[in-house]
């Protein structure tokens, strides 16, 4: 059932029918997810350790001063796994009424375990104003990489770090 609601990666979703919350000074209008390899070339699926481009388009209906744009990823239970936002890099979005913008996040070396994840978007000023938010924009799937796994058993958890091991006898 997870695949049924999942966005096909590299598809663009129109967000006009999404459940938005906030003041409406600006609205997310479209979203595009695209897995890419380390060199930035398009990939067909997202594997643990791959990069993911997430591009959100916005339209301002009023002036937007110094807004933070955030992308949130949740596991299937609704647990908040990842939050990236423009403020973490000291960048904020300023728009005049009627102006459009596009914000692209590149999630590098995304080491999520194979399963479905929900993606949310938020625009605003922390503790001051929610301008727009969509709690569950879409679901995307991280697929197991058969070339990278030497064992098929899955273990619990969300994050799959890169590691090395040494066994001595």
C-alpha cells in the first residue's frame, strides 16, 4: 500500500489541492523529487547513501520578509527523522507580492534505510508566523541497493550510517 501513495521520483506534483496551513502570504505550488548520483546525474531510484534533489516552487500573495524554508522527512510512524532549512545556512527568502521563487535542497549521502518516508514543507519565521505549511506533501521510497548489501536481513532503525568493520580471530 505504501507504493500506492508514493510519488514516482522525478515527477512534479501540483500542490494546489494539498492541505495547507498558515497565513497564506505565500503558498507552495509545486514539488519535484529527483534522485541523483554523486556527480549530479539523474538516477532512477533512491538508494541509501544516494543524493536527493527536492525542488519546491512558491508564489507570494503578500510581502514575505526574511522567511525560512524547511523540508521535513518523517518515517512511516510519523517520527521526524530529518529537518533541513535555509536558516541553518543563514539564508532567508524575501518576496514581493506576486513574486515566484524556487528553492532546491540537495540532500547529500542520504543514508535512510529502505522503506517509505513522508515529506513535509514549511515556510515562515520561527516562533512568529507560519506562512505556509504542508504536513504531508508526498511519500517517497528509499529502495535497497542489491549491489551494496551482502546480507538480506533487515534490522530496525531509520538511519543507515556508512561504516567499516574489522574482525580478528
